[in-house]
C-alpha cells in the first residue's frame, strides 16, 4: 500500500486520494452603502469542482462572526437557486468558528461543478478595531475573518479548497472615496455616483484587506517618495514631512529585521479612522490599529501631534503588528506573550538601531518599572496562560513582562540570531497561526541553542528571573532609579 501511495504522489498525485473539491473561479465585491447607519455589503461568487475520489453530500463554510462584525442578511444561492445555510450538528460545531452547511439535493459527483454565491451585510460591528471599522465617511476590513472560508470534507487527507491562482475582487464606494487594498490594482470606473476599484490577487498573496474613505492626501508636494503617507478626513494643520520620514525609517527597520511585506506595499500609510480603539482592553483614548498597508489612528492619536514621541511610539508598535499579527497571527494562549511581546520587542530593536544600547537599556528599565508597579496591586498569573481577554490587572502585568521575555531571548540568542529566527518564523508560517513552540523552534534553529529552560522559566514561573534583574538593575543604580532589589508575587 505504501508503494502505491508513493507512486501516486511521485506522479504529482494526479489520482485523488481523498474526498475534496477545488475552486476554479472566485470573485468578490465589497460595497459601502453610506448613511447615518452605513453598511458594507459582501458578495462572494465561486465556481467549484468535485476533484476528489468520492461524491459529496454537502460542503461547510465558516462565516464572519455575527456580533464581532455585525453580520446580517445572510443568504446563498447554488446554481442560481436559493439554498439554506444550516447550522452544523452540535458534535461538529463545538470549539470551531461559526460555520454553516450547504447540502446538495443530490450527491455532488466527481468531476461535476457547481456555482455558489454567498451574500451578507455588516452593520454596527461590536468589535470595531483591528478586524473592522465602519463609520459614516470611512471603513476598513482587516485581512482575517470577514470573508467566507470554504472548508474541506472531514477526512484526514482532504485538501483545503484554496483560492485559485488568479482571482479578482472589487470595492464599490461613493465617488470621491480613496481606496487602499491588497493585490495589484486592475483599473477603476465610475458608475452612477460610485467608483468601482478592481484588484487582482494571486494564490501566493495573503487574504485581502481594504481601507477606504473620504480622505484627503496630506502628503506634501516636495515629500520624498519613500516617506510615509497620511490620509486624513480633514487636512492636517501641522507639517507632516518630519513625521513621515521618521515613520518610514521605522518601517524600513522592521523590513530589515523581520523581512519585507507585500511587494505592492512600498510605503506605510497612516490613515485616520474615528472608530479605532485599543485592542487591549478596548479603552477609549489615543489608539492605533495595524493593517497590512500601515496603521489606522483615531483623532485622539492625531491630537498627540504626529511629530511627538508618543505618536511615533504608538505608530512603531502598531506597524510591528503587520509582521506579528498579519503575516503570522498568534494562538490564543500567546495573544499577549507573542502577540504584544513581539511588537514591543520590535520597538526595543528599533531603539537599539537608532540610538544604541543605552536606549535599549532605558526601554527595558521602563518595562521593569511597569511590571513592578502592576504586581504591587494584583497577583500575577503565568505568562503562558494570560491572554488578551483576561482581567485588566493580570493583563497589565503580562503586557509589561512579555517584552522583557523577548529581551531575555535576545540576550541569550544574540540580536542577529534573534532577528534571523523571527524572520524565519514570519516567512515559513506566513498567513498561518504561530505559538510558543513555533517561536522556540525558530530561535533555536537560528541560534543553535537549547532554549527550553528559558522558555519554561519565563512562561510558567511568576516574577522576573534574578539574573535578568541583576543585568538591567545593578545594585549601584537601584536607589537612583527607585527600584527594589527583588519583587515577586
């Protein structure tokens, strides 16, 4: 039997080995409908072929969450006729994303094709932030969870129904809107007061993102082509040239350290979005959210002054989420340790590159101060089990400890190996989920060191290791900076 399987695979697996189907054609449209209660209407169209070794009675599809995206008006057609989207049986739905089942009137036979369309609307999303924002004059969709995700048959060898090598999607917005989206621009046209932007995606491209709004381009006429670009709902009153250059330098450092992003994304865009709020705790106030072309900022963030250090620091953290959030995304248990720790570590690396070791030292001391302050008012939970959804006191401790963990890893591996390992992680798991074991494997491969004890200590034990404190808080400086010699909870 093994010899047969090997022979079939050696021939390119022309003979299917399991149930499955493939996507021959895929097209999508996102339409913004303005008003006091604006809507996004999503239309997805597929031509599917049964490419497996068995007839199929149904297919399953994962859909955007109703509450997080404000999803409504769900409907589907199969070969031009309305078809039900039924909930999955309870035994299949547990622990899975929200999925629906499309059943066939008669079995879907091998080599047979079907045409499927799925439509729904987004209104007043609950989770306005890094996945979706929807306002009167602007909207954005991140690169995860807002589009239908066709599921393979439940068989261990069943292939995923991947996007075809070439697909197109359109973004339909009111005339005067500006649009930035994933893929290669393929033209635009005006239709009855709307502008339709068309984009092409290849199979190797990550999932699409879209940012659109009634923006003005604040970039100055003499601004360098490599500088960051500001899109705002009202013209900026301050000169953006210096800020654009500093943010572009951060973007360049991130690409040097962790690898380039999409070739179509040449410079970062800083785009105003009134609906953005902090994804950590959903607090009001200045906030930024990453999207693969740059970052979204709310008016409170712009009010800090685009040339201020506070704004630049917020921008650097958000930009780093494009590598550690879009290129790869973290498991739930690593949502703080890696999901926030890695972008904060990127800020440490940027400081070291721009200002040298003293700047790195000062930032680490700041995180230690934040950690000590947080543990004075709350009990610590291990970093390995603290998530973005935990209570604020425990989350605050973990948010300070996570970048210290990354700094400890860099101390052990060396900056060069640390950067190479993270670049390898982002490259190999591009578009996929990553956790602590993936991080450890990448760093051990790049450094040639066994990091088991370091991971175990930082992730599973409370407190900060004594040798780390000694390295960054030598006794001769403790009184001057106001730190205690030891502090554990």
